[in-house]
């Protein structure tokens, strides 16, 4: 701590203190505070002495901050040398990659600056990724849940506490994760969905300059053989009529009709509110929603006034903005033990409508079931019926895709079944030759 001294040839107080030098020696400093100490009465003398003491401490702090080398600086210098030595050894062995170099840079800046570079670990980057996706991209709840599940499994496999550094992950790690998912008995589609999430995770890290290249880029999706794909089979018109007849309540009957007339997914239909029913200047009614799965806005003309009347007859509060269109079914989860999917399966059984081919849930190497069974026919087949009827009525593909919210033509084609008579009519349209 600086002390105050007087000089015989000066009227001011002087700060005196010592600073450590490179070789362990000390240098004495005597610097004027510019605060008078001579020619004063006792009161002013004591007051100036107090001011000079405070100023002396400031001078000492200022000088020591400017020094290139002190006790603390020597520790920092030793640490910097150690980091550079490790980097040099990596360079000699041909192991100094760009990502390793960034790691050393992070260490150096954390030593020398209060504004150190942030090096994300797997968990902290997951949190940042989800924050960006929810605030900027505004992903749906379903997408958020999917990302959360996929990242949890990946991070748990990579690190017990999730603190493995982001740049430490290599392509081999992701290949091993893919193999583990396959070994668990997951379907090809589910494994590829996991990979898609992981690729998105590292792609954003590269975009934000957290890493220089994505370790997920060299990892290929599993190729799907056409023979292994369970085709989606739409319901025939008489089957839809049988389902409506077998439905246990007016609400379920209307629910099935909306499924066929809109092609909406079961979760989107159960979430419909009267605020989703809009009307144009000509008096035409539409269902306008943002789909839960793809976050895609769709606007579907309501099929008829009779359907609107049927919906309005379902219960109290009908027509009020946030009131559910399906008061009872909206309170039931889609995939619960006795959820809407299970209830619809019971309706199919009661109507004697077959489920088509069934693929069982996958089986992991430990013998445990993983994934879920899939049927060719389910409530989702109403979506296929909707698309196929439009296609057979020569509604252009771009209109069909706009109504369903499909972005990918390949996905849309899976839902489309062209009837034989439509194919025959297409052939008969060819001119006679020869």
C-alpha cells in the first residue's frame, strides 16, 4: 500500500510505493499527488492529508496496472507458455487442427481477458440451439419435444454430465450413435429423424462459428428400400361411411368427417377452436390453422354448410372464439392409453374396417421392444383419402400440397393413391395412331 511522504523542495504530498520487477527485484516510486501539505492551518492540513492518501492509492493502482510484469503477470505468463508448449507439441505431431487451435485460443483469452471466448459444451449448446429455434424460428411444440428427446439421447450417450466440449465430437461418435439407435430396434425413419436433428444441431453451431466444420456432415442417412416402406393406404368411401356409422357419438362422427374433408392430422383437429373458422367477403367458411407437426399455415375451405351446422350442434359455447369445436374429444390426448388413436382403432374394429398390414415395434439387441407398431390404415388414412380423392379429381398437385401443408413432393406422393379408372382414362386420352 502506498504511503505519504513530504519532500523538502515541494509543497505537495507524495505517494511512495514499490513494484516487483522481472527478476524479483523491487522498484521505488515517488509521485506527487498535487495536493498541498505546507502553509496550511491544522484543519486544512488534516483534510488534505486524507485526500492525498486516497489519491496515493489511486496512483499506485494506476501504475501497477500499466506494468507488463508483476507477480500476477508472472503466473499468467507461465500459464501462457504452458498452453503454447502444448500447441507446439500438437503442431510437431501434425495434430494441431483448427478446432484444437480454437480450444487453445479459448484458454489463452480466459487467462488474459475478462471477456473470454465462450466454448460451449454439449448441454450449453443444446440450450442455445433450442433458445434460437423457439425465439427466432418459432418452432412448434411438437418440434421442440422432438429435438429435446433426440438431444437427450445423444448427449447421454456422449457424456455422463453433458460437459463434453462441442468441438470434441467427431464423425465417428455420430456414426456410433446411429449404430446404437439401429441396435435398439428403431425403424429406419426414426433413426433418420434422430440424425436430422443432430445434423441441424451441428449445422447451427458451424453457422454461429462455434465450430469450423460439422462432424455430422460425413454421416449418411440410412437408405430406405422401397420394399421396406409400409405404404399408406387410404380408406375407401364405403369404409369411411362405415366408420361414421360405427362412431359412438355425434362428436366422433363429425370428427371423422372433418378428418376426411380437410386432411388434417388428428392432433390438429382435436385442437380446433371456433376462432379457427374464418369467413370471407362472399360468405365462404374456412378452417385456418398452423399445423402442429410442420408449423405450416393452411387454409381449407369448409366442405359444406351442412358440415358447419353439424359442428355447431355439438355442445355449449359453440361459435365463441376460443371454445373448442370438439368439447369432449379436445380434452383427450391423442396417444394416451385410452387416447383418441386407441378410440379410433376401436371404431375401426366395430365397423369391421381392416387395419391392413401391421409392422411390429422394433426389438433391441437386449430383446426389449423399442419404437411402435405401425398399421397401413389408421386415422391418418383419412389424410390419404383426402389427397387421393383430390388427385383423382384432377386437382393440381400444387393446390393439393397447399391444402395439406406438404412442402416435399416426395412426402405428398406417399399419400396419393391414383385409382385404376383414372390411370385408364389417362391412357385412353392418347390419340389413336397407326
